[in-house]
């Protein structure tokens, strides 16, 4: 019975320590602490023994781009729309009943 009380006390102490560490690790003081930096350095040194390798983050080169023009979309014309006056564009092909799909002329089957 005494062993269960001791194990329960140890488990409770571990849970409380984990909660306190978790809350502290989310503060700005943790990010600037020497302890965090020394633990990270130790993990970087020891981790290759278990196959883990530290990779430097890939830095993207900064790019500068100019804003695009404020033009609207280009006008389009459907097959049924009439041509504007003075336009030299030929009418769009609409196909025929004799033509196979794709608008090609019928095949000569002599």
C-alpha cells in the first residue's frame, strides 16, 4: 500500500511539473532563456546518435514586384453575337450536322 502512495505522489509531481513547464514554455521569457538555448544545443549535438539531423531553415530570397494594372478582363465574343461595324474578323465556325465532332469536314468514303 505504501508503494502505491509513493508512486501516486511521484506521478502527481510529474504531472504538476509538466503543466508548469508547459505554461512557462509559452511565455516570451522561455524564448530568450539560456536554458532553452543550451538544451537546443545539446539536442543538436546528441540527436544524430538516433538518426535525427538538424537542417538549417531554407531562406527565401526577398522579391519585389510592382502592382498589376487595373484593367478589367478582355472582352470576348460568342458565336451568336453580331460583328461590330467595320470589323474584319471572320465569323466563328459553328459546325454542321455532316461534320464529325471538332469541326472537321466529313470524310470522303468513295
